[in-house]
C-alpha cells in the first residue's frame, strides 16, 4: 500500500470510528433517558409525573385514638403523643369534629415521617377514631336509639315523661294506649351529620322505644279492679 493510500485509509477509519462512537453515544443517551423516564414514573403516585416522588416524600403513619360516646357526638380536642420510627416524640393537636363514627380516620397532613430528600414533603398521619359504647344511648348512623320503661297504667292512660337525650332531659308526651315496642321520635336530637371537611350538615333524630313493665306483685284490691276492667272491656 502506498503512503498516500495508507493516509486515505487511516482518515476513513477515523471518520468511521467517530460515526460509530457517535451512534453508540446516541443509543446510550436514549437508553439512559428511557431508564430515567421509567424510574420517574415508578416514583410518583399512580405514575403521575406531577405527584410527589415516593423517593422524596416522607413515610405515612397511622395512630389510634379512643374517645367517649359523648365526645364523638359533641366533638372535642385532644393531644396525641406520637413518635415516628426515627424521630423525636411530639405532641400533635387533634380536632375531632362532632359526629365522628367508630373507625373513621382523620387525615393530618405533614405530621408523618420527615421528607427523605431535600425538597420533599413530610408524610401524613392518619388517626383512627375508636368510640366507646354508652350505657344508655345506641347509635344507628345519625340517629340515636334509646329504650325507656313504661308502666302498664301509664301506657293505658298516657302521661308526660322526662327522657334523657345527649342534650339533657326533655319532656315527651306518652299518648293513651301506647303499646310495647312503639317508637316515638324526637326530631333533631340525634348525632350531627358529618359532611366534607368536617362540617356539620344537620342532625339525626332520637328514637325512643317503649318497653312495657308489668308489676310483679299487686294487692287484692288491684287484682279485683283489673278483673272488673276486663269484665267491662274484654280483650279482643
């Protein structure tokens, strides 16, 4: 090979090598870009590119808080002693709106674990509410159910009676001829209906269920009076 041909061959090989290296570099850049795109999608909630990356966002935590029946009805403020797995203990104020139910979770933004990377957001804290039972009131959704004992004579003749509610005792008229199992409604004396954002949207009712109580012992005169009553108006 002549010297001129050798120089031509060397120049061509250099240009070919440069083109090959350029193509390899372009392929490598494309592969790297695709890899970054795949990794980016896996770090976002739901694969949405505008969410907070999971690699940066702090860990979410769950805590439990027990309250009384009346606190659930009226609402209350509590302080939760909470500590993350790698953070100092802290006291977190918890506003419990009126009308919360057993098992409801309150979302407290930014009170979870610290951000994993600079510029990330802290995690959230989910507080699950546990409501104690009440010895008198039973809850059914926004309504409160209560059972009251009524004597036979009062059920026959009717009367005004005091009935406990979550707002205090109120008067309730018992009509003459009340039967066992009758349900009397006190409108608006139930539990607040909890709407979006913790706002109250009216209240449910209190349902009073009548339970008849018969005397275990009666006098001879009372027995005779009852027999006379049945003789005049025998049961149908």
